[in-house]
């Protein structure tokens, strides 16, 4: 069930570089979002993203109880 759902979502994840370039909210990042390694999923990039997410989720924030 989950694999079928992920297969429907993952092909939609990579966005068109032109749509990112013309997005008014993402245009502030300039050329940082156009690096080709940013848009390729491999085990190293996924592991780094998971590590950053765990770190950000476990750091106590100012509004947490």
C-alpha cells in the first residue's frame, strides 16, 4: 500500500527548474536551488536529510513544553 502511494508521489517531486526560478517565494535563494546534486536522490543525500530532520526535531525550541 505504502509503496504504491510513494510511487505516485515521488515522480512528482522533482520540479521544473524554470518554475523554481520564476517562483516569487523561492527567487530569494538565487542560484542556490539550481545545484544539480540538490535534485538527485541517492542514499547519501537521503541519509543527510534524515539526519538534519532528526536534529531539528530533537532540538528544544522556545515554544515547546
